[in-house]
């Protein structure tokens, strides 16, 4: 519902006033953490080491993430030089400060960012910022950043009141040709492009081009005491939410984030979605190096273990190993790949919740042998021989009258991907208590 002009103006003025207050109160703390990086979620207040910092001092945790998935077509030479890229991202938890991660994973030369900013969005469907919320981002104290090819970099922290379940604007401008643009192609979120350096334009008038991609931005962390850590969901198009309503935040991870914010006994975790459409456990796409759509075994450290404040992992993978060519029809190899992911997470003391493989009967090209493989993998998962705990997405989404297929009420129409109702049902099936147990819970 849209507020009347008078009440909307009052709300925006109040938010701007709050931003000014928080800026003054939190600046000293945040400046003391300027050297922090993704895995250092216990960064201390000034004058304290991380080990000595009290819990009430706050910490960094991930509020949003996107996996770098591919090099953008037709950007191999100049990238998006001379263009301001305004990424719209949706938070899971809030805080009093923020920092941003930029990735040049698929670049073939250094990425020169001349100017970057972060702000609170003025509302859905607009490139405008809440007045007073625009913050210039710096990198090592400088307004410009150079991100080497294949690498990532965090901005310095900025004081900014970030609300849970809100939209932020992360804007980047590069004047120099940068080579292939690192992007996440299935954002299900409207972002914006503008010609020239419009990085700190609070108004959205100059942002005339809409885009369905996230470019370069792969994480936003927040500083505060609201969250005790984060859960990372690594998966394929079902976790990516490709058939959810665009701009409505209806992925199953969005619904899980709402549960973790509101339910009694649920851990107050940020939820980080690192799904990639078409993703597999065992194989990356063929072609250029690094390959587009990197397999889970290749990207697990970057997209899961290195995320800020990670405490638990949900793995939703395996369907594309069976369906995509070259098709993997030996369930033992799929299970071996899952075991490797779990072992690497256990080395970090993380709880791993694994999802059963969802139904795909009736999807284009599916043959009976593929269903046999899916059932064999699911039998091992349900038996407790793979993960610490299980979320049975297969059981909650399947049609009881035809278990090889999605229930029609949850089917987006392609016999493979859930609709919004199906994604909500998936989130409801997660045992949130298991996520908060803080370490390996083998045997569940």
C-alpha cells in the first residue's frame, strides 16, 4: 500500500533524522573496524581486540549475498565504462552500519571503481534514495578502488541505519574499460543503470534503464547486535528463486529470513542466498576460465565458508547433476560430492542441513532412469547418512497422488520449479531450531 503524500513525507523525514543520529553515535565504533573482512565477524570496538570485545559491542554479519555466476555477455572489452550501476538489494537483518563486497571474479583485468555509494531505497520500483541516507563508500580510505581480476574486495564500513527486510541501493561507477562484468543474472529484482557518474544522486530521475541483474556486488554486511550470525543457502535455480514473483522477495530464503526474525526460539540469523540457476555439485560450465556457473565443489569456500558470520548451511543441490548434460546417473558420485561439502563445512564447525531432491516428473526431457537416481540420492539423505539434519523439500512439494511430480498448487508451470506458494511451503519445512545449535549435530 502506498502512503498518502503527507504521511510519506513525514516518514521520510523521520528516517532522515534517524540516519543523522545513528551516524553520530556509531561512527567511532565503525571506524575502528575499517580493516575488517568477511570472516572477521567479531571485529572489536576501538581500543579492544576481537577476543576482548563484549557481546554487546556488536559484530559483523551478512545481511545479503549473491553468488558471482557468470561473465556478462558483450562486456568483454569495455565492461560498463561510463555507466552508473545502481544495484537494489533486500536485507534480511538490520544494523547500524554497513560494508559492501565487490567481486571481479570473471574479469580479465583489474576493475577500477572510481566512485561507489550505499543508501536506503525510497521504495519499490524507484532508483531514488531516502533523503539523508546516501553514504559514499571508501576502500582503504580512498574513494576509488582497484579489484584485481579474479578477486574480491570489501569497502570500509560506513555508519548507516539498516532495517531488516528493507531495500538498499549500492551504486558503482567505473570510467575505465574493465573487461567482462561479473554478474548474477537471475536477480528477480529490478535494478538500474544511468549514463555518467550518478553515484551519489539521491533522486532516481537519471536512472532510465531497468535491469534484472546484480553486477559486481556479492555481499552486504551489517554491524550491530540484532543478529547472532548467518545461515547460507547454497543451491540451484530453486534456491535462486527463478520462478518467484520478480521484485516481491518470494524466494524460499526470503520466507526463511522472515521466520528467523519473528518466531520464538528461532536463531536471529541473517539469511544469505548463494543459489545459482543451473548449478551442479560436480561440474562447472565448460568454456572460458574461470567457468561460468562454477560447480558447488569449486565455489563452496567463496560462497559459503567465507561469508561473514556463517553459523549454518542449507544445501539444496543435485537436481541439475541428474538433468543437465553430461548427465550424472550414478547416485554414488552425487552423494560423494555432497559428503565433500559436508566435510569442508564441518572443518569450520558449521551445522549442515541438507535438502532432498525435489520432484521433476513431467519436466521436458526427463526419463525414468533419472527418477531412479533422484530416489536413490533421497533415500541416503533421509537415512541420515549425508547431512547433520534433513529438510524434506521433496515430501512437502510432491503430489501425493503422483510423487514423481510437484503438487499442482506448488508448480510454477514447468514441472520443475515451485511458484510463490511452493517457496513459502519450503521455508516452512525448515527446522529453524537445528540452525541455531551452533556446530555439528551429526546423527539427527
